[in-house]
């Protein structure tokens, strides 16, 4: 009797692991397909690149503000 239970448990384990493995294969294939689809769409509808917020002259001002804030914090 224990041999049949052991055999059944082994077959259920193999079936369950096979189902999970097949599901993961399908999931990876769908993700790769979506990646290729998005790359193809990007050719026709490119994303806008964000503009630089700080310019070179503005960077010096920000550095000066950061230094002043650090000195003020040290004196407290």
C-alpha cells in the first residue's frame, strides 16, 4: 500500500513541477515578445528626452548655495 502512495506522490510532484516549468517558459517567452514589440514601437513613437534642468552658469550658483548651507550647518 505504501508503494502505491509513494508512486502517486511522485507522479503528482512531477506533474506539478512540469506545470510550473511550462508556465515559467511561457512567461519568459511572453516577456521577450513584449520587449521586441516595445522596441519596434519605439522606432515609430520615440520617447521625448528630458531637457537638462541646470545649465553651466546655474551650476555655480547651486554649488555656492550648497557651500553656504554646509557652513551654516557647521556653525550651529
